[in-house]
């Protein structure tokens, strides 16, 4: 028989206690509470475990943090105003807006893209009709890697996992009948982000829309590519130069554009824990800030348009705490390390996406429940924008029916649950505050090690984050295989029925159509103008001029993505993963 076990972790017993300020507890009250908790554990809890042993030896978050059996004011913030503040006020633990969702709901931004630009445009307009409030563009793998649809490297991949975009002509079709000045657009592109943003700016110019009126986000996070997703264009240091060029250009020319979406999502999907996602993401952000400052930019000039992108995984409270810790950490870094003066420079604004890696092919309708809980956690955590995954995404890109269910999940949370009525409704929860501080401490320890290495670029070159993520991914798989961690339908509550569902099929004729359209563009453009524009891109890449203006000029004369990227690869070099573990 399992003996009675005290699941209270050593780390919990060693945590400093709150000082009671703002909690209505003086020194005598804290002492009495501490004694009451001790008596409860030694009495009622011990007796209960003697009758009914603990279900498991250790109780942990999804990331492995041991959690207390109960949280009390002893675990809360020592100084309420310093640690939490009010919503919309420093350090923004409770949210970046004073009214949060009472003023405006989060942007419901469903990730979409497949096949040809015509097909994705149709999906965009469908989602907008159904109540989506922002666009999010998924590009196919050749586009993500900087290759055109007619490249031998693109064979079999064109339009399969996203939309194919080769030239400005594809962008014209992709956003046909969509008012760029009224709808914000997110583009999930990293290595070739400078080219795709140039296409978008050139499209606005072509339509006569002021650059100051277009809004959106380009992911443009080169560092997380080297850490986690591996869709890069050039080596780390030249990649940082390109990102900095884009931040500098947009701060002057496209002021409503979020120049980088500093992305923890792919770091978490690669196997990182919540604390690692938090640490590596913020460390990436600090590296971009330092690169811009080295360029000579004032922090308050560019920091307000930096944005973030976090995963929302299965552990409900851990994910809520992660968002809260991220805001507090970023605010303090910006104010204390970089001397930011503007409130907007200190606010961590974030998009969130439910965890694709948590979805299962087994019993796929279970994914609806997973996504619902994850979406609720994102909202309770205070996100500014949200994508909810579809139940069928372990099989294929989502069908129209599946993506509608995913969108309706957000709308039900917004309109029916009541959670949008109060700013930070879980703020003050003893457990949430304990977990927020615990994640913050763990993440700060990782960032301290990165600082000691010389910063995030050097840490990436040494393979530090890559190794740490691989280690965490291995540990999670070990727990799953040993059944210490249960995923419903995978290693627990298993049935023989795989639950076949309708899936979206991408016709293989997409590649032929896209290649034919690309050939028409190439035949109809001026070869002389293209050659001249590409030479100007080469000159800028060889020197120190900002790359955005010549790349926009190349986009206008219908230079292709690969033609521009090949110039950058030739001048700035290529990169291979050292694969150190």
C-alpha cells in the first residue's frame, strides 16, 4: 500500500513569505496563518492521506514545476503595487490596458493560407464575414525558405502548407477586395520577411493607401528560427542586420506596423517548458532592442511597435501565469535596463495561439476541448490577439467547418462566459500569484546565464537554447512513454476508434497553376528594370544602407521573392545548423 505522502515540494517550503502588506495581515496575522497552515498539513492533510493515498508522488505543472497543495496569502505578492499594480499601469502584470476587454475585445485572428492566392483570398473573406477581426497569413514552405514556386527545391510543396507568394502580383490577388487601411494583417514569415513586407508596402503604395494607415505584424523573428523552427535565410548576424533595418524603416515610414513578433510559440512547440519559452523569448526581444540601440535608435522610438507571440499549452494556470510574468519582466527590463520613458515602450503586447503540439490524431474531437481551455487561458492571461487551432490540424490544413468551430470558440468565450467583463479576473489568486513569481524567477535565471554568455546571438551560436529545448523535449517524451504524464486518447482512455473526420485536400494542380502564373509575370515585366532593381539591392546589402527601400523598389517591378533572396544569400552568406546536442 502506498504510504501517506506530503506532495508539498521542497521549493515551496523554501520560498520567501509575503510580508502581508496590502493583504490585511499584520505580523501577528501572518504568524497565525503560518501556524494554521502547518497545523492543517500535519493534521487534516496527514490524516486524509493515511485514508486515501495521494494519486501520484509528485504534483507538477505540465512543464514540471512542483506545485503546493494549497496557496494562501503567504504565497501572494509582498508588495501589491510593486508586483501587480493596476491594469494598464506599470509593471503591467494585470494587463496592458486599463479597461482590458471592457473597451475592446482581443483581435480574433485565425491563421489561414493554402493553395493559390485566389483560394486563400476566398478563405480570408469567409472568415471576415464570419466575424474574424484581423487576418493572419500562412505561407507555404518554399515561400518561408525564400524560393519561388518554379524552383526545383519547391517540387511537391507549393501551396501545401500555406499560400504560395512569389511576386507582388500574388499579393495583389491575395488581398483583393480587402481594405488594407481597415484590416490589420499578420504575416508569419521570418527569413524572407523583408521581402514579404516589401510586397505588402508596395501593394499599399500601388493602391494609393498611405503607409501610415496600414497596420499589422510581420513575424520577422530570426533568432527563434535558429533556436527552434529552422526556416532561415542567412546566418545569425546578417539576419540581425536585416531585422534591424526593418525596425528602423517601419519606425519612420510605417508607424502602425509591428516590426517583429518575438515568438515563443515555436520555441514551446519544439519542446521547451513554460519557463524556457518565457526566458528565450524575452532574451530574443532584448537582443533586438540592443541591436537597435547599437544602430543609434532611441529606445522609445522603436520599442512601442515590438510585439510578442506566445504558445498556450495545456496547463491552465501555468499558461495564465506565464503571460502575467512576461508582462512584468518585459516592463522592468525596458525601464530599468534600457531607460525607456514611454509607457508604450514598456508594454508587452502579445498574440497567442493554442498549442498545435498538444493536438492529437487519436480521438480528434478531444481537440475541441483542449483548444477551448487553452483559449480561455489566453484570455484570462490578457492576450491582445488570439488564434484557435482547429480540431483536424493533426491530419491536414483545417476545413471550413473546423475553422468555424475554432472561431466560434473565441466568440463564445467573448460573449457568453463573462470572463471579458473584468480585467485580470484571476489576479490575486494566491496560486496564480505564486506561480507567476515562480515562472519569473526561473526565466530570470536562464536570462542571467544568457547575459553571461554575451547575449542571445552568442548563446545561439554556442547552441545553448537548442540543447536546453532538446533536453526538455526528451524529458516530456520520457514521461509520456512511461505514462507518468497522461494525454487523453494517446496513453490513457484509449479506444480502437481513431475517429475519422473530413479533411481538406489540396489539389496537386496548385503547383502547375502557380508556376504558369509566375511565368506570365516574368514574361510581362521589364528584364532591364528587374536587373537594375536587383543591383540596387546588392549594393545596399554590400554596404550599410537600409535594405527596405531597394527591396520595395524591386517588388514594384515584379522581381520575385527568390531573385531578391538569392542576392541576399550571395552577399550575406548561407547557414547550416551545427546540430550540437
